[in-house]
C-alpha cells in the first residue's frame, strides 16, 4: 500500500492499484515514514476503478498524476459512471488509458472487444469486455 502525492499539492491519493519501481524508492523522501511516493520514476502505472466519486478520477487525479509524471494512468469505468464528455454518449463501460507524452497526458479509450494497449504490459492480451466481466464476477 502506498500514497501518491504531487510536490505541488497538499493532498495525497491512495490509488486502487499502484505499481512501484522498487529500486527507485531510495530516492523518495516520504516513502520510509509515510509510504508516500512523489516521483514519476517510482510509479510506472496507477489504476483507478471508478465509483460514485468519478469526478476525482477524471478531473483531480488526472491533473495530479500528470504533475507527478506518472507515465501510465488507467481509469476503469465498468459501470459507465463518468460524465459523457469523458466516456461518450451513450454512456457505456470504458477503460481510459492516459499516457504521458512531453509532460501531458494523451488518452486512448477501450470498449467492448477493443484489445487493451498498454506500454507497461505490452504482452497483455485482454479486451475491455474481458476485464469488465471479471469485475462483475468479483461482486
């Protein structure tokens, strides 16, 4: 378990999934005492699963994770709760993958039978629907 905090912000976030680059934790000033990371080089990937606070995932965390320099950020919106400007109309389950390019996120979206494309997991061979089905089986 670990928190993510931008050096610009006072708030820290506890992501649903946080992939850590363990060798880089020695460079993290808050890791030892607070389990908090603030360097993009320590965090290759963050995944958030959308719930009723979808605005946090699509507004706040996108900006904060971009400021930290996290290379890859997934938003898994299996219940299509996000706003239409983020997930389209009609609303349907979607996985949005934000990739950092020249300091800014560029987003790709995956629905239904679209195969997920992830630089962090280039060998991944799953569709968005397969991920959504496994989420429903867990509930």
